[in-house]
């Protein structure tokens, strides 16, 4: 027991500075962040970081921006716990720690040349945005790109300006929906579950990959619709949320049977995990 | 093979204290045997495995990740005296070998290896089990092994570090003592191994109905004793302890038997019932770890069965699984 190769501490965060903070909804903010040492984060679309706030601990947060957008990275953060509450009080110029990036990214090689069907619900748009931005910046790498997004209500939609831009873009076919519109709200968009957006689509199964990210209840319903379109599990990608405490496959909180979501995922091909208990 | 009398062993251990932080089985005044220091109690090598988690020597219940002062700059960690630890039974050594692999795989866990990499681990075996029963020799998995042959210790060094520690001694074991060692090596496997392997096959073959886990879950009182005693349980939580001028980030053992173990901020809980959590505890050792690591991660140390107040330690559950489902 003398040749074990340990480098610098796994658990030591590096410092980051907040450049801007933007309200996405009443509960979610977007933090634009840069490393204090000037280095790029070095992530790929689909990866996450462990955000570290001294006194509050750590929380796993998906990177919401593409590595093609240099100089900074972005984190979409819902106010859902003590750490994220503390984070929501932070402003431009404040600093916090980050470890990572961690986890398996989207398999860009396998997505290359494919029609992409990018489906997200609620907060799932934040991690998917890293891939959507990548597609915007590398348009020649993919065939047709369709973006479907569902939120609970118009006020719960993330990245409203970008959604509008994607709807207007010739590069994307973009369909948006909300589950319901609270009384008194004025909304002219589509109302209904995100599953209703799939049947009208024309999908070429042998040349399409669907990427699905959303709350746990959304996966089964959306995947069932995709299978009706004869899209096999080897052509469906999911990104799973788990309570990663370490990000490096040690703490055990994110296991799915023999897999560690923080290392083997969070991005999985459906055929890797659909047979595993508790995965979806 | 070196032979040491008990007095010679005492002298040997005393001689180590200058260079090493010596940890070994001691007897407390209440009759408990723990891994500790001779300052806290007399040596108590005989009696078999220590009930508490032996791998806590390198993966403590509460361990500092780092300490940050007011300006957020982490304080440096002082270098520590290397550990010499004696008292791992052969089954404990198998557990240690397993978690060595676990913590080294992929991202190497520097907190674990901080003291583990410079430690010397000595196993004990021979007729030093409960009531003089035989602990079959480990034959490896440690730096050196102490085999109690009834009246003296046979010392078998394996690693270069182990050989260096006993270099001053000459091979002195008489042929009959070596014969006793060789006979002990031939000890047939524990019958519980058969149950464990068969239970693993049943789980990996999805031959266990959910109703079984509901029954086991109903019997679990979530005391977490199984996880806290298990030498291969490595799950931990991370938390910050705030005081006036500093923050200590630490990690602490966690238990998959607790409702909050996997619960996410969104409220989603993949282990949301006692049944799911009980299944996870057993399935992880007998099915998930064999899938990932190629071996069952229970080495039949018996601690979870010994501490469980409701009789659902892994050996008991494995036996019940095999009895009911083949």
C-alpha cells in the first residue's frame, strides 16, 4: 500500500466569481460564473459541478451553458434547500467554490449527424440548454433539431428569451407548452402536457436520437410516446437527477443498482438503465 | 516463519511506539474490546473480531475534509505519524482489500489514503477466535500476519514493509507449529459462504419477489447499526460545521437505511420505503457489487448480524432467502 496514485485533494473546491445573476422565474436564478484562476471549466454538455458554499456544504448543479461559449459558465439554480437559498442571496462579485466538472456528458460522437429531438420539462431545460447551445454553435454537426419544452405554467418557464429565439430560429423546430394557465394570466401559447407535443412529429427512427430531461414523473410518459414512434432505447438519452454528495463515485447516495449516477451518468442511454430498478 | 512468545510480542509492540501510532485490540474496563491504544487498556488479542468497524482506522466515522478560516483559505493538514494496526481478522482483511479497491478506483480518495498508504496492517489468525476457535489464516491481504498456535505467535511477513518490521527476528518456528499453521490453512469454508453465494445468484436472477423485501423492511427499525458496523459500508454524507471564525467541512458515515439517504431537494426519493431500503442494503452487497467489482462485498464478518436487534443481518437474510426461494 504505497503506490496508490493520489493527486491534489478530490474534495478541495476551486474559487469562482459570480459575473451576473439573472432571475429566470420566481424560484430559479441563472448564475454566470468564472474561475478565479482564469482557467476554463473544461466541461462538456451534460456534466455537472459540485457547488460549495462555506458553511452550507455542497450541492450538485448541472452546467447550463455550452463549452463553446468561452470565458464563463452558467448554472441554473432552483431555490430548493438551504444551500440554494443561500446562493440565491448572492450577487455579482461574490465568490463560491466549485468542484468538477463531473459525470458523463452527452455522447457528441454518437449524436453527430443525427436528427436530434431535445425534450425537457421544468428545470430539465437547464442541463439540456448546454446541448442546445452547443447545437447552435456547431450547426453543421447535426441534422434536424427539434426542441420540445414543457413547464407547469407560463411563469415557470426558464430561459424565456432564449425559448423565443429558438422558436424564431430557422435552425430549430421548437414547440413549447405549459400544463396549465393560472386564472387571470394572459397566455397565448400551447396548453397541455409535453407528451401531447410528440404524436404530431414526423420522426425517422433510424436517424433520430431523443434526449429527455425532466422531473421523474415525465420520463415514463415521454418515453412511452417515443416508443410509439418506434424509437428504440438505444436511441433515447436521459439525464437523471440524484442526490450526489461527492460527485466522484464514493459517497453512495446516487447509486442505481451497480451504477453510480455521478460517474456512470448522469447522462445514460435508455438501454443502459431502463431495466434497473429505481432508475426512472 | 518467526515464533514469538507473548512476552516477545509485547516487547515488539512496545518497540514500535516510537515510529508508529500503534493501534491494536485492547480491553476496556467494561469488558468491551476495541481497537485502541495501550494507553487506554491492556492488550486483548484473543477473542476474535472486534465488534466495531475495523476499517474505521482509515475511514473514520467523522473525518475532516478541510478547515477554512475567515478568509476562506484552507489550513494545511499536518503530517501524521504512520499507523501500525494489529487486529484485523482474515475476514476483516478481505473487507479492507475490498475498500482499498473501492477508494482507489477512478478518482483516488486522498482522505482515505492519507493514512492508509503509509500504514502497516497486521492480521491475526489461528486459535484466537471466540473461545479459542480457529480463524483460518489470511495468507496475505496484509503486511504481516500473527498466527496464534495456542501457546505462541507465529509471524508471517508478506510485504516489504512487514518484512522490514520483523527483520531483526530469525525464523524460529518449530516444525510442529508450522504444521498447525498448515492444517489451519486447510480449514473448509464457512457454510454461510454457500448461503451468501446462493442468495447472490437469486438476487442477480431477479428471483426474489418484492413481498419479501416488504417483510424484511417491516422488521427493520432503521437503527443503522448494520451500516455502522459493516467494514465494507463506505457511504458518507458531507456537512459544514460553522463556528465563529472557521468552517470545518467534514464527512460522516451515512446509512442507506435512513429515509433521507437518497431523498432529493425536489422531494423525489428513489429509496422511499423501508422495503426499498432493506432491499438496497442486501442487494448492494450481493448483486450490485458483484456486477461492478466482480465479487460479493460481504466477507461474513458477522458484525451486522451481531448488532441487528431484529435479526435481519445479511447472513440471516441470505439464509432466509435461500430457504424460501431455493
